[in-house]
C-alpha cells in the first residue's frame, strides 16, 4: 500500500510513535553503518595476518585518512539537515539542489587531496613510530587518498536518501560495495586468482574501489527516472552560490567539529599511546576497532535523528522533533550500555580475535574496561549531536567539542600517562573524563532549547505551521514517500512512520 506523508502524519501521536518512526528509519541506516564497521574490522583482521607491524601501521594511517576527510564529511553530512527541512515543507527541488552541492564538494576534494602524496613520509616520521611501521603507514595512507572523493560523495548522496525517507538505497549500495571490498581484500592482499600479492597496498586499493562503487550506485539511482520526475535531479545540478553559502554556514562547524574530534584521537593514538611502544599501540588500535561495534551503530541512529528532527522542524512541529530525539536517546543509551557490559565480560577473547601476543591481549583487556566505562555518556553525545545538527545547531557543539578534546582530553591524557604512576592507563582515564564532560555539555545544550531559535529556511506563513509538510509556493500536493518507479513496502515507508 502506498503511503503519503499526509496519511502517515494524520495519525494521532501515541507513546510509541516516536520509537516506531525512529526505529523504522534508523534500522537501515544502522545496517549501513554496521556494514562499514564490519568491513573495517575485516580489513584490520586481514592486515593483521601480515604481522604485528602491519596492524600497528594500518590503524593510525586509517585514522589520519579519517582526519583528512572528516572536515569535508562533516560538511557534506549537513546535506541531511537541509534536505530534511525542505522535504518536510514539500520543497523537493531544493532537496536535490542541496544534494548536488555535496556532490560538487566531493569531486573537488577528491582531486585536491592527491596533492598530499609527496608530504606523506614526513608526516609519519613526525609521529616517531618504529621505522618498519612508518614505511607501511606511508604506503597505506598514500593509496587511500584515491578513495577520498568516492567516500565523501557516498556521504552526500546517502544523506539525501536518508533525509527523504529512502535509507534502503544507501544500505543496499553500502552492503554490495562492502561485499566487493571483502573479496577484493582477500584477492589483492594475498594474491589470489592470478592477481599479484599486494599486501597492505592491496587493502587500500580494495577499499578505494568499493568507496567509488558505492557512490556511483547511489548516483545512478539519484539520476534515475523516478527521482528525475519527483526531485528534478537532472535540472538542479548547477552550483548555486546562495545555497552553497547556506550549506557551508551550517556545514563548516560540523566539519570542523568532526575533524577536531578525529584529530584528537589521532594525536592520542600516535603521540601519546605510541610513546609506550608497539604493543600499546597495537592494543589501542584493536580496542578502537572493537569499540566501533558500539559507537558506529549509534552514529547510524544519530544520522536518523538528524533527518527526523529536520523533517519535523520543516513541518513546524518542534514538539515532535523533541519526541524523536528522546526516543533515539533511549535506544542509543540502552544499546551502548549493554555493549559496555559485553566489553568487560569478553574483553580478552575480543582482543584475541585480532592478535594473540599475551602482552597485546593483556593491555587490550585493560583498555576495554575503561572503554566500557564511558559508553553511557558517549551515547548521549552521539545522539544529541545528530539532533542538534537536524536543527542546524552546529556552532555550539563545535565549540564545546574543541574545548573538551583539545583543552581537556589531550592535556589530561598526556599528564596522567607521563606524570603519574598510571602510565599508559592514564591516557585512557583522560579519554573517559573527556567523553563524560562532552556528553553532559551536549545534553544540556539540547535541553536548554537554544537550538529552537535557529531558522535555516525562510519561515512559512503562520497558518501553515502544522504537523503536515507545507505545500510550497505553488500549492503543490504534499510529496509521496514513494517516488515514481520505486517499490512499495514497509521498510521504504519507514521515515514517516
């Protein structure tokens, strides 16, 4: 049965409406993020079979790659903010126009990052890791540069589909791309089926191809007949200066926030943990991979709440936006708390999945106990960031995140690890305090209501502030959840449930 937004939103709000709407939209997004998480862990497992130096190299290099693209990923992720609010108001052409701005940015950045190729060796020499690790880090990072554009484009197009209630599309594209990545890792790392044995370079090449494959699959659907008809995707491709300024005004703080957070963890791993030797570095890298099983699905939940908060603000119903945040927060906190308990119970077997050296397993087990202790507050921070982004509130979280990461996390981690008897454990204690404080600050920001004063779009007339999407200037009917030529089904009707 085909459901329109009008039909769905005419239903009376019940105590379960928020949970239902959040869950139906979030599940495909969580599968998307979870698929990436699993493949990242699989990548690390494949590389770990090459030796301790390889696993000690690939994670810092991956983190540096993430830091490099984090700013731009943060910027283009705000496609969801503008698409969600315009979708809520029924302004579908603007939805695709903002998506195109994200695509333009991804292509520009994909070409620009290649200029970093000759600068790579000095970057890793500065980190001071063992020489054998440095050379591997440089090789992996250099080749990963070729996949940056595809990764950013995937974020932009995924944000469009998620904010318009089509999370199934990026989910399927991501799963298919990651299946390719799995096969590519096996073939290129170890030289199977007549391909040369490329080692750590093969891991980077497989990841790059899968990133571009994911982006191009979504682009093909974005340009398909159904979306051409409903969203005018063939006529909104031009660069728009006014929309670009709107986009960057909200996007740059989100990008800087993400970049500074990723950068702080890169410094934590490379310059603080790295000083304690390869065993500590490998153990921390492994714990980071294990933690992705906890926080990455919650990031998927955060992406969903960004879209939903944006949609409800676009419809002029702030109370339902708050209700969707509360539902998402309950889910996220429950999930990450349970994961923290599992981290403690199965800490040694989990670390042993990656490396079996007793020193690495023992250190990794201790780190996992401390990681378990901050899961509750990490969930609050992740979900709340998504809700604030949906409202366009990105500057305050950016400022809070920068102060917490660079004014508390790193100085405190360095002090506790080098000026107390805690040693490397002191660095992880500093991480705990950082996440406690940031989670509490972000929660206060949402509860205080400062985000409600932000008006990204021109306000509709007062009499159109209803739970239903505004009809738009030409009084067009509210958009359907199912664009032409798209298959009906409960999962596809998720976002507006």
